[in-house]
C-alpha cells in the first residue's frame, strides 16, 4: 500500500519515492497516511503492540548503506550531529533524522536526482518517541517513554512522521509544519513574533562575572563597550541576581565559573547585591531601593533598549525552596530527578549530578502560572523587558507522580508562555538548555532558542565543534524558533572564527567580554555605530552539499553555512576539522592535534533560495565578495570558486545575483564591504530601465560601500542627492564609496547610481 509522499511498505521494505530506505520492517509497524491539506506529503509510522510499560523499544527495520545525518542529545540539555550510513551508527536520543535516498540512475554528483527522507519522532498522548540504532543488527528503533511508571498505556499509531522530496530544506519545513497541524500543540517559527532585541548588539554578564555579578559590574560592562563606540542595546543579567540559598542538609557544588547547583530560590525579588546600598543578609522591601534603581540607572545613562534577566524554568537550579516565607502558596516539594536511559548512556554533567543528589524544589504544576506571573510581573514593573529561561530539560526527569514528562512539560510551558505574553509584550524570552522535544512540541509562542552547548572560552576542543553543531542543530531547531548561537568573547584566539559564524547565523549577536577587554575592530565588522546589526533573514544552515559530510572528523570536508538578506546571500566557510564530541569518552576531545589544510569550493547555489531575493528576472550569474581577501569575483551560472583553509581558518562570502540590462551592462550591489555580512546593509533595491541604467537603493550603516559594475566608472554616484567620490577597480569591476555616520538611529541613505 502506498500512502503520503510515495511512502509504502512492500515485501517488508519501507519504500519512499521508489527507493528502499528500511528493510526487514516488522509486521507490527503501521504506516498511516497523513490527512489535511498540508499533510499530503508525508505519513505517520506507528506500531501495533499489546505491551504495557512506561518505556518500550520497537524496531522499524534495518538501515544500511544510505547516508544520513541526525541530531541527538549528547547530554540532557543539548544536541549535536552525527553522520553515518548504517542504523547502528544512530545514537540514543536522536530527535531528527534525514536520509539521502539515491535513485538508481543517479550520476556521480547529480544532486538533482537525489531524494531526501526526513524522520521526526514526535509526541503521542503522554508518551515521547525518539530514534536510536541497534548496535548489533543495524535496525532503526523507536524508544517510547512516559517518564512516569504509572503511565504505561499507549496507542502507538502516530509515533514518527516521515516526509520526502527532492529539496531537503523544503522537506524539513513541510515535515515540521505537518506535525504542527497534527499535534496542535506548537507553532512553526514563521508564525511567531520575534523579539526586537535580535536586531541589536548585546552584552551578557555570565563569562565576565558569573554568579558574582553586581549592579556596579553591569554598569561597568556596558560603559566599557559604549566608550569604544560599540553601544550594547540589550543586556542579559545572567545567573547571580536572584535570592537563593541551600537547605541545611544540602551538598554544596563548588567550582570555578559555575553556579552552586544546590541552591534554591528563596524569594521572588532580587538579592541584596541588586538593591541600592544593599548589604549581605539585609535585603529590604522598599521599592525605592529595589532592582528598579539598577534598571533605571543603566537605561537612562546608557543606550540600552532592552534588559533581560536569567532564571531557571523551575525558578533556580535547585528549584524553589519548600515552605520558605512568602512562597508557601507555590506548594513546592522536593523531587529527585530520574533521567531517561538514553540520556544516561550519553554524557553526564556536574549540574545534573548535583541536582539529582540534592533534589529539586518543584512548584506544584497547578500553581506554576501563579509563580511565573508573580515573578514576571515584578520584573516588568521594575523595567525588565524579557527573560532567559534556562535549565529547561530538567523537567523531563521529574514526571513521576505528575502524569509523565509530556504532561508536565505542557503544563509548565503553557504557563510560562501565558506569563510571558501578559508581562513582556515583545515576546521577551530566550529558551536555554532546552533541546528536548517535550518542550519544542509544546512551544506555541517562544521564538528564540539557544542552538547548542555553551561557548566554552577555556576549552580548546569546543570551538570548531560549536560552529558545526549550531549549524546542524539549526536544521531542526530553526523550524521551531530562531536559534541563538550564544555569546562569545571579542578578545580570544577564536574570536574572529566565532564572530564570522554569528554573522551568517541570522542570530542575536552578543559578547560576554570583561570590561576593558574588547576588540573593537572585530566588533565593527558586526555592529553599526548605532548599535544595530546586519542580521540575515533566516536561521543559518549547512549548505546542501554539507548535509551528509562530516566537517569535524573526515579530514576532507569544509563546513559551509548559508543565509539570505533582502537582496543578497551570504556563505560562511570554516575548517572545523580536528575536534568533536567523543562517543567513547563522552566529552569534547581534540582527536587530531594537527588537522590538515582542506580545499573545497563555493558556488552561487550554495545559497539555497537566492533566486527568491533577486529583484529581477535572473540569469544565474553572480558576484562573490570575499571578506578576508577583499576580492570580487564574477561567477557565471554553474561555475564554482575554489577555496583552501588551514585548521581553524574561515572566510565569509557575500553572494549577489547579477542584473543584466538589455545593452549588456551588468550590475550587482555588494554592501558594506568592511562588515562580515556586507549585503545585510541593503534595505531596498530598484533597477530603472531605459537609457540611464539607474540603480536606486536604500542602505543602512556607515563605512565603505561596494557595488559591481561591468562598465567601469559609473556616470555618477549620489548619496542623499549629493554627488560623492568613488573609486573603481577596472579589473574586477568593484566600485566603492564611503557612507558617513548618520545622526539618526536606523537611518536609511538614499543611494542613486547612474551607470
């Protein structure tokens, strides 16, 4: 029987678009056609079973000799990628899987003849499904879990959604949208309100001060950046501002650059350090001395637009302290985490160990909206604009006695989003430590999610894998929210590498520099003088030819990440070889101390949807501007540009469709060429026909602006109706002129070029 997207089970094979994907499919595997207008391109896989139990494993069939890429949780909080060709290589806790199914007539390198199959394990009733591989026989398996020993009955018809097609990015989007319509419990990213803080440069207190942060530290950090001409427009006051304390019997966690995970929240309001003239052990209730004085001060004396503060989903790492004065009505009770077997088989971490040892004060799920609303309404009243909600996945370990992990997640996330909507009208929330499908499939409004494990400044093994992980994770996470690729340091051996990645990620751009430790020249490649950034339009993702290669382990592949602006594309290319997460040691490791130089290529269609932003009927020719080399190259349709990078090197290319006039004249606007994402400066573009060959643009920012012109020197270049001087490189066709410093925020220059 054939169902949605040409999916069928025939002779014990799962066949998709005429190609066998799994063989030896058991008789109890069900394939159900999707229904509804947007569901016609896929089908659901389920199982028929009379088994009961709070967790079960069901084989789906053997995966052999087909390239795949999956993202899986390597620890409780975070995902990373894995590539392979056989089922046994698929890790526990796999939440997204894409398989390349070749047609029999495929020619080497003929990608157009390939088909792609996406597997999304989802939620059904009170159970959550994930995928995993059987180590002995290459079977792809469903692991099904409720998280509550008393919740042991499941239906099993709709456990995995499968979609297929020839465009991998389109297939992924359609698959998630189909699950959205089926579950009705979450919303796709495209339907969510993005908070405005994404469009501005920011600073986070964490690496600079950790939990020792004080009100004066926040002021110092902001003033230090602003003094260098890079004004932060948002700040995240991370862990360290809350009122917390340990139980008398608690076991303290004590380590550098970390919180004490044994602490619990003891008060809704700020600790003494964030009160005016505060003294340890003497927090006061006077509103005039509260957190408001800090927020008013930093907003009135700096260029800040938004202030966010940190809190855990459960209040603090150790939850809310039971019975503490003023918080009794939240009915917090100490619960002890029980992790999923799949999580336990991957990497453990100190925070989870500490919380498991000390327990967590879990607010009664029926009281959790009251808790969030009390917290957020207070924060809003003192001038806070949003929250970074961390430690979210701990909730999945606490489902026993609450109907299971899925039911508990829905209650908490619905309450959280209701409170955010009521108190922070710009949808001011960043979701963090939240890479589980319990939360993803329960998020109707949350629009920003941290994309990977932390930026670890002191771990040399973490930097290249960080860039690869954020990109591959974004293939999945970017369908739900705008991924946040985390803070970084502008003064660091890998600072430029991280900065270039943020520029192509479409993400927030913020640092956690210590005061006085800034590379302003680097930051000027990311941030305009008014504090705004040139943010690309989409979540940055691996290019199509990188989907199944392994840019951290195979010693031959470069990592390429693409994105779009309004009228241009951007590609970041990185040599990420040499380090990654080790499945044996269960940690980041450098597996090659001297990774080699890698050669590859870039081409126009690496920017997948570039044709959608061409402001004319496009022939396929483009120009590529390389940021580091400062070179402009004309690239005819179907050709490529070679690139070679040493270990930990990078390059960023602006890719611009070429406009060809009837007389053969060619033109392409590049943008602010001294910035990583040059083309992000172009806000509007119009080509006027006729003899004049006039190009009209509205552009943002200041500095050197570049365009390509095949005629050499244009007849004139005007900015705000005034002729400006320009230079022309006759060999490459690069024409450059300088934009001044606008007096108004987000000012748009009128640029008119007569060819």
